[in-house]
C-alpha cells in the first residue's frame, strides 16, 4: 500500500508540474516548428537572393531574417530576459552574408525558445509594456510566436517571387 501511495503521489506531482508549464511547452513546440521552417526557407535562398527586396524601402530577404532575430531579443528583453553578452541588438540588421545572417537568426531562435520556458506560470497575467502596447506575459509569448509566423509568410512570398520553393512543400 505504501508503494502504491508513493506512485500515486509521484504521478500527481508530475501531472501537476506538466500542467503548470503546459502553456510554455505548447508555445515552445509551435515556435520550434515555425523557426524550423523559417531556417529551412532561409537556407533555400541563394547568397545573392539575400539582397533581393520586392521594392525600394522594403526589407530585403537578409534584412527580414535579421529583423526576426532582433525581435526575438527585443521581445524576450521585455519579458525580463536581456540579450546575451556580445549581442548588439541595435546593429543586428547590419550583418551581411548568408552564413552570418543564418548564424545570428539561429542564435536568437535558441535564446528566445529557451526563455519561453522560463516565464513563470503564475506571472502569465502580469502586464508588460512592450513599447508598442501593454499586454500580459502570455500575450507577449504569443506575440513572439505570431511575429515569427508573420515573417515566415513574408519570406514565403519572397521565395515564390524568386523561384524558391519552400522546402517543406516540395
């Protein structure tokens, strides 16, 4: 009976802990999927296509990827997680070259993905000023997810305009 009680107690604690982080782990899963598609699409563009833009004054492929990276750091910082040492968020969009852009994007993806899990469940309802509006922390996590998805769509349009097929749709 003691063993059964211990097993039930352990399972209850495990289920409770899993439920406490359900939101964060769900967002991490969706964000991981989006990030993977953005990276695979970014890899499908040629080095030359990184400078392509649909019109004057609109971000190029490379600039759009770096914008995602910068937003990852910015949004995480508003949630209380400053960028890692050595990351100059204000100058990210000055990075040139496909390999360098990809490296910067991957680093920011890993960073923001890790930070999603660190947002405490009991603080999801707390208001945060993101600079473009006040939202609760849960909304902030959803903004990270939505922002990545928004620019994935932009990059799909850029790819199609350049004869690049998104790798997952081949």
